[in-house]
């Protein structure tokens, strides 16, 4: 009976602490916004962006005239400067929507000593930075159930305010919604939810053919299980408390279960053509941002092909 009381008290304290971390996020949002913009600026210098030739009003580039093209495509003023014929191309301006979902549930507040940020902070930093880059590239960005898609230059401020004033339950997975076929969806979460819940969410998001990425944000301690001796593990979202007499004996089984869970998610994403990268919070946020932005730039070429 005494043990049960201790476990209950420990569980309540863990839930209260995790909930407090997420609710006090408003105080740290200015720092996260600044960090996101710093990372976005660093990344964008190494990229050519998502601009490309296509229907639009802004000048893009001149290119050589190709045999078989209609003669009316030739820009005679530019061609008169040398011995070649040139075509004037406009910039492709058909923007599409990118939905970003940062998991803000209590489990995301966890941070071990080796982590640079908590999982929650890292998810928000990369969400804000990616939104900034996408809007700079002419895209529209929204948060499912929280913020309608916008191409506003102050998109990060809008997202931060939407998060601060959100009074709904902090769910681990995005709410049910149906993105358009040409949309992209990026979900940042630790994805420790039961595989049936992950599968159901993925079914809904991909039902129209939208492309997406599930980014698993994990703490280094969740990868290696660096615990030994008597340890009390508390699930911050109300699933209970587990006490290990010799935690080190659980490591092999834990790692195997984590890999099995991930393999289930990989199978689901692979079948739909989605991506499932894993990001540790002891690594650079810029590394993940570069991966996501570059992947979207490549995928946009596929979007153009599907439209054609």
C-alpha cells in the first residue's frame, strides 16, 4: 500500500513537472524563435532555394533556344547581343502548402544531461526555422488545427502566438484532417505512441496522396538506455510507473523493442512513399533543417511532374 502511494505521488509529480514545462514554454519562445532564425539564416546561405522556372510574372533566367520550340518564345532583344538565340524564362510561382506539426505533449519535455535541448524545444526550433525558410521560398505554412496556412513574412511570430494561446490538450499526433494532394506534411514527435495510433494518423494524412515526413525526435538516453541499479521510470502522460531493480539488465530488451517499433513505422511510411528520419537532440538542429529543406526542394520537382 505504501509503495502504491509512493508510485502515485511520483507519477503525479512527473506529470505536473512535464505539464509545467510545456505550459511555461511561452517564457522561452523568444529564445527559440531567435535560435530558429539564426539556424535558418545559416542554412539558407548554403542552398539555392526552391525557386525554378515556370509560369509566373518574375524574371528567372535566359536559356539557349532549343530546336523545335515555337519561334515566339525567342527573346530577340537578348539574342541580338551575340550569335545565339535565347528564351526568357519566368519564375515558377505556383506555391503549395506545407503543414508542420510539432508534438507538444508532456513526453516531449524530457531532456537528459547529454541533450542540447529538450525534445520539445528542438521540435519547435526546427519547426520555426523550416517555416521561415519555406515562406522565404514562396510557400504557405500552417499548423493542423491551430493555424491556417499563410505566406506571411512574420510566420514564425504567428506560429509562436498560436502556440502560446492554444488551450487544447497537447496531443502527441496531429488532429484528423485531410491535406490536399499537393500538400506536404512534416510531423515532429517522439512517436512513442502505439503503432496502431501512428498507423491511423498516417492513413488519414496520406489518404489524398499528400507527401510527408515523420521526424522522430529522441533524446540520447532514449536511444542507449544508460541506466543501472534501482530506477523508477515514470510515464509522463499517465500510463503509470515501473520500477527496475537492476535497470542495466533491461537494456538489451529495451533497444530491441525500440527497433521493432521503428521498423513498424518504417514499413508504414515506406508503403506510402513517406520519409522517417530519426533525429537525436545531442546533434545539430541545422543538420535536420538542411535535410528537410533539401528533401522538400527535391520533392517539389516531383510535384511539378504530377501536376503536368
